[in-house]
């Protein structure tokens, strides 16, 4: 996606993300959420990644995130063969996508054990 450094993730944001790899992190997060909950759609992702919208001294309200960005990520995951459209709506992980995500998760190091004294 071009102009990734200029895109805001939602209308409640003032600036684009500082991390140069934010798009890939969001794509990995979307793929993981589709893996965990099959049939999730763009509207639910907009709500999951949304946040409160500050209006100065007035009361904060919830605002959804940009849907075009989530839609583009899902389309790219479909093009890569990790995700496919679900007949009832939303998207589901393919068998190849499940295999790839399992391999990636297996390579991640385990977190150190927490010791409570």
C-alpha cells in the first residue's frame, strides 16, 4: 500500500502511527484474530480496533477505526491465500493459512516464567 506513512488509522487520531512497520503489525493482528474467531467481518474489526474520540473538555465517545484500511488488509490476506470469504459473511482462515500461522507461532520464543515470591 502506498503512502502508508501518511495514513491515519481512524478519524479520532491526529497523526499517523510512529512505527514504520505498523501496517504489517496490524495485518498480523487481523490474521490472528481471523484464526481465533472464524467468520469475523470488517464491521467487527472496526469496532475491535476503535477507540475513544476526545473532544476537548466535552465527554468522550467511542469511534470506529477506518474500514478501508481493514478491508485492504483482508484483501491482501486473501490474495496471499491465507484467508477466504465465508459463505455466511466475514472471512475464515484457509488450511494453508492455518499451517503458516502455526509455523510462525512455533518459531516464537516462549516468554519467561513469572516467579511470585
